[in-house]
């Protein structure tokens, strides 16, 4: 049992190394990964560790294991295939594409106590912060204030954002060969602060809704946290529930 934690870390390291090689084209779509035995020798790890690493790659829809064919690199599916318990992740894509995101600033920030409280991130860590507003075409006022906090490991997406109009998390998936497998959403009532009220064209103290989303990869790592602050009159959340008969 004492060796369990290092083994866990090791299979993640192997998965990341192979994932990078797939994304970089070392193993193109349609090619075959080395055998488990060859990977064991290359990384000096057990077959269990290799199998766990390959399972991660399957979770990311990068490879498929087939009898007598080994492990093949496969095309990644569209984002439509990812589902939450209540709303599809594709709905997040539709919202982000329907509301143009105008970036105010992009910079690295250290998570202080106030940001840690707002985002749920660990204080003292460095994250890429992207600030701006979302606005529907033809609307006079923004739909919401948007804050993105992107894991430093994926901060390279910052170079692409000025030419990118859609949501950010698909960029992370494509650039790093990852899959966002879970999006946790929380909605809280707030009062719009004076500084933000002017930018949203509302009176200070106007009721608002803060939508907090945490995006987690198949490795269990938080890739991105997004906070959208909406005046209450510009936000509607719809959810359908059905009774399950036991």
C-alpha cells in the first residue's frame, strides 16, 4: 500500500508523455502505439501502470484498444459527445458562440485570498487570467462580465485568444489532447458592485447572478474556472426534471 501513491503519479506521467507525442504527431491518427511490453521497458514501469496510462488516453478519446490490433490512435470526436448530468457541455459551447467575447486583458495572476475564496483555487498558485465582456449581436449592453482563470499548464492558449471568438476550453482540449469530462456549475445571487455596474450599464446594487463553472480533465485536474456575472434581468436558467419511478 505504501507504493500506491508513487504508482498513481507515474501512470499520469506516462499518460501525459504519450498524450503529448500524439498531439505533436509522433503517433498520427491511424498509427499504432508500441506494445504494453515495449512501453513498460521504455518507461521502466509495471504493466499495471501502462494499462492505467492507456486507460487515460482512451478516456480522452485519443486511442482505442482493439483485439489483435493493439492500441490505435483515433480521430477525436466533436464536443457534442460530452454530457453533464443536467445540461450538455455543448449547451455551454452554444452560449459562448452566441455571445461575442470582447477581451479587456490577459495576464498571469497569483491567486490571493480573495481570488481563492471566489474561485475555489489554491492560494499562491499562478494562473492565466482573462477578463472581458460577452455581448449579443445588436444589443446595447453586455450580457455579462466574464472572468477566465486558466491553469498555468495550459496558459499557452493565451496566444490564440485574440483571434478566437468561441469558448476557450475546446482550445485546451485540442492543443493539449485532453478531454474536459466534467463541468461543475454553481449559481449565486449577488449585488452588482459600483465599478462593474457602470460597465454593465446598470445601477450599482442591482441584483445579479454569478455563474461559477469549474472545468475538470480526465486526469482530475482543474483546467479552467469561469465566472460570469449577469444582471438578473439578463439571465435565465432552464432545467427539466422528470420523476423516476422506483
